[in-house]
């Protein structure tokens, strides 16, 4: 599950935060009703900075701790392309005990450290996942040529995808593709990584 941009748990407005908590509970109940274990996750961004990134991160942690336990067991954090980079997210997640999903395109646009490779961040994020969380997950996408920074490509360019897979060989995370043609790119990538010890979902 990946609630939309209006689910803002760290909002400076309590009413917005309350509605975010209700939305997260709704998503949790859907997963629970399907009989799915805690390895089935709800991906969330940290929200807004509201002029003070540290205070906003602290507010996220406080609100997270007040959530229903069923939500907390499913929630994972993802870096975004404008405000909270992967370093911010890892720092916050480690304090709160939340697994982290690494997004390669968001990091390319909003990097924490341009000298660090994807594989280094993916290794750090994998360390936040416990056994009950299932295999670590990452988001992989490619920039759409001709659209705003962060817009996903229509289809995965396979050469670039295979280069990425070579970089993370042996790490074996679940790769979740974010791409316009969805299943078509998924099948294409699965076929191309067959026998390479990499999973593409």
C-alpha cells in the first residue's frame, strides 16, 4: 500500500494528522482483512518540513508512537524528491524503529550525499528491516525524458536497469518498479534478470 500525498502524519495541523492516522488505519484494516502478515507494508513519506526539518521529524516520531500497533507494524518510510532525503529518513526511522524503503530516483533528485552510491544507501536501509518485516524493499524508477524531474518513465530502459542490478548484485532486495506501463515493464525486467539472483516485482 502507498497512501497519497494528502496522508501527512507530521502535519502542523492536528486535524490533518488525525485524518492521516485514520487513513493509515483504513489501509491496515484492508491488509488485515486479507489475512496478510506484517511483511505486507504501507509505504509513507515523512511529510512536510514546515520551515523546521528537525522539529517536523520529531513530530513525525511522536505521532508514529501514538498510532495503533497494527499500523506501526506495517508502516515503512520512503525518501522523497523534495524535502526529506534518504539521510533524513534513515535518521528518523532508526530513532522510531521503522523500516526504510530506498527510492533511487528520489535520491538522484534530492540526494543526501552525491558521493555515496545506491548500493551503500540500500545496505543501510536493509539494516532497518527485521525478520518479521519480510525481505527489504526498494523502489526503482527512471526519469521520464522531457518531463519534470521526478516524473516516471513510460517504460523501463532495460540497459540502465541491468546496470543498477549489477551494482546491487548479491544484496537481493525486492525491487518494486514505479513506471507508467506497470506489468509490461515488470515482465520485461523479470525476464532480463532471470538467473541473476535479483527479484523484480
